[in-house]
């Protein structure tokens, strides 16, 4: 199976509609089986996860709110009334969606993590999709959120493997990653991904260079609960420009795995 996690930059500039076309083209080429989306837009009628699912012929779920906070007032009309969330897209039916509120002590709105069961015909498995804090001043919240995600991953039903698809806003060397390192394996390392690869890169013209804790690091991850017997065949990134425009300020992480 092919897992993808991707922070898709909501409806922020530049030209979110053109970027979304690039996201759809890229995912169409990748032909993923499971996709976790962060900074995924949602409206009363649909979400970006459902747009992706409709294009690829897959299933989708969406939950909000997530990080970062939506701009108030909106930066342009297409942002008005649009939520920020996380999405799960799957080739197989999605069941038992659970909304987990992540801890906060600074922000007025707490982000959520989406947990669900994906019912593969041979072996069901659990997937958690999330995005965490990034502000250096909110480092305590950042650590509390990755700690909570580690608890959720470890506690997921034992009926099958459990995966975390997340923008963690930290790489494996930073202290916020430590709780997850204690309970999970990094498919990037298991799949032979390049040690110097970054997923939030300053080569992207609209990259958030002010994000000093995250820029030019591999902050997006596909993690699997330790001991679940998953084999990783390869790991890579995707998200090169489509028609001259990067689809997002993050690169997608791709992991090819086999379940036991």
C-alpha cells in the first residue's frame, strides 16, 4: 500500500485554486491508497479531502479545527467562512471516526486529531491524522500535543497496525519528537529515505522563512506503531512544481508499506 501525508496550505496565497490543481495532479500520479491532509480546507458542503477523494475515486473524512488559525479578517473572499482542518482519504471504507482534542494552554481554539479505522478487505488498520503547534513561544503546547499523539498511537485498537500521518512541525532530532520516538517507527528511516531530505524547504518561493524551528527540516511524517510488523519498501517526497507553481510550501511524504 502507498501512504501519503501532505500539508496542503489551506486557501493561503499564492493562488490556492491553481495550487489545488497541482495537488490533484500530483496525487493522481502517485496513486496513493491512504492520504493524510493537513491545512485542509472545509466548508458547510464539502472539504478538500472530499475533492481529492472524488477525483481519485476514493473515500474521505474531514474534521476541524486544526492549525494554524484561520485569518481574521479573511485575506481574500475565498477564505470567508472556510475552516482549517485535517482530512483522511482512503481507497477502502473509513469507519469509526473519532475526534481527539489536542491540549492547548495558549490558543483559544484547540486543534483536533482525526482517528479512524480503514477497512482493507484483508486486514483493517488504524490511521491518525494531525497537525501540531509550531510557535517557539508555545513549545510546551507543542510537546504536550506530540505526547498526546504518542498516547493515541500506542492506545489504538490492537486489531491491526496503527499509523500516524502528521505535520509535527519538528524533525526526529528535536525534543518534541521524543514521545513519538518511544512508541513508533519512522517509515522514512525504514524505507531508506535520504537523511538530508527536508519537507518544509526554503527552495519554495513562498516558504515560511520565519518558521525558524521548522524550515529546512523533515517535519512531516508517516509513523507506524512499533511492533505492528509493518514492512516498509520505500520512502520518498513529492510536490514539485506543476505548471510552474509548487502545490504547497510543504513536500508530501510517500511511504510504500506491506501489512503483516
